[in-house]
C-alpha cells in the first residue's frame, strides 16, 4: 500500500482519522465519491479493484501512462458515509502496487 501524502511520518491510522474528519467536513453523504488510484498496467490489478467495489454502484475511467507502465483508474462510486469511503480505501490498500491519490 502506498498513500501519497505530504507527511511521511503519518501512520495509516492517523491518515484515516484525518481523512474521516476531512470527508465529514466537505461531503454530504450519501453521495458519489471519486476514488483515484495509480496501478501498474496489469489487467489483474484492475480486476482486484473491481472486486473491492463489487456490489457498489460505480463508473470507471482509466488511462494508461505515456510509456504504458501505469494506469490511472478513477472510480466514481456511490458511498453511504465517510466510514464507507474509508472501508473501500482500506480494502484497496491490500492490493500490492496500488497508489492511492
């Protein structure tokens, strides 16, 4: 798992607690939420992300990097609350090589 943040000393627990505060302050759940990931250009990795979002209404757009080594995946998914968003991030974080933006 790699979380792209400005502070390398933040633990995952601190990151998710801060994220929850920010989500609650800036979103009016339930609503669509945009998840952004960068993954190695590997269809299996994209399939693993699909499995995390199984049962959730979402749309996906993706684009390969200039050299074709990476794929950016944007999922616009209907989330019930900030805890739902965080659960999804934590599940995706289990997939090796995924960077979460």
